[in-house]
C-alpha cells in the first residue's frame, strides 16, 4: 500500500541508507522528524505529546499498551501522551517514517466544545487516507517551519481525525476544567523551563491550589506540571544538539543539574541517549 500523504512522501528509496534522524525547524511548539532505522531503534520511553506518524517504507514495529504493533507504508500511527512504547524496523529492509509531536494543549482549542479532555484512540495503527494526507501536508517540508495559517489547518485536521477514531468514552464530554488556568500554567512553565519552579508560583499563576491544579492539569493534558517542565527542557535541549555546544553545556543551559541528570531524563523521554541522538542527527 502506497503512502497517502502525497508528494515527496510517496517516493521510495532504491538503496539502503544509514540510520539517521532529520529534525525540522520548530513550528509553534510542534516537533517533526524523519527517521531511517534498521533493527531496534528506540528503547521504551514516554512523550508528553501526541506522537502522530506516517510509515513511509518498510514495516514499523513497536510495543504499545501490552502488544507488539505493526504499521505498513501508508498507515497512520497515533500514540497517546504518556504511553510507554518503543520502536524498531520490523524487517531486514529497514524503516523510514515521519513523526509529528503535538503538545495536547495545542489541540484543546481545535477540539472545540464537543469535549473537554483528550481523545483516546484505542488502535495505534490506522488506515485513514484523509488523516494520512493531513499529516503528509504538515510533514512534507522538513526544511521549513509550518506557517501560522497552515498550523490552524493542521490542528483542525488532526482534531477531526482523532475525533473520528477515539473511543466513545473518550469523546464523551467531561468535567469543565479551568482551561485558562491550565494554559497560564503551561505558558509560565515554558517561559521558565531553565530553572526550578515552585508550587507556590504555580498557585499564583493559575489561581488554583496546587492539588486542584495537579488534578486538572493531568486530566486535561495527560501529564503533571513537573513532567511538563522537564519535557520542555528536553525539547529545548533536542533543538540545541547539533549546534556545536557540548552536551554538558546543553544540560546546564536547559536547567539540568549535570550531564548525567540530563542523560537519564533524555533516555526516558526519547528512548536513546543524547549522544546517540546527536550521532544520528549528524548523518541526516
């Protein structure tokens, strides 16, 4: 089955390539990559974002929610925030795919009033031409950023597609959480990712007591304020890898106490060490 994203996403490779990761410029908080792998690629890890992907060549194999899953070219992959998973090439041919990492707070506005939490898609591998085309458009140009107008289209298409495939319980209206308070908290954590942030500060910013904030934050975004802060540090660190700075300097500049602390968190969130990530980026 051919990929349905169109354009350069439909081209197949005629010869084997070295394992590599290409990282697109940041686009309003969305991260995008293209990866080539043979054998095992990622150890078990968790994101605090939706991971939305297109398998382009080969078979994509990954463990998710207790089962090994397989994605063929043209399939869409949907991994819910904070779900443990790994990744590998399912055949000796190797694997090529593109992935978009979408912060759930960016999705909430596009979902509209029809739901108040995050849509959960039970099957992580989906055959949906419209969904694949929407993701293909968003990931076609990895050399440029997604402009503001296109970003609105991307978020709308993703919200609609997740709604089509979410389970009935996941699409039922939930409690009316204070989304403005959660948004203020996200903005504050993004602005102060490189230092320690206290619960007192978040109470002042959000207007909620720390326990109410923790419950509403997790219910709305699938993660805790602390993990959200750590993941923003890692997001910034990934963008700095390849800049010529040492991993020690990157660790300290992004709020980690030392390189070992940085490496532990990076591996938990990305399934590989920052050193391996840097090596794979250099081959793209």
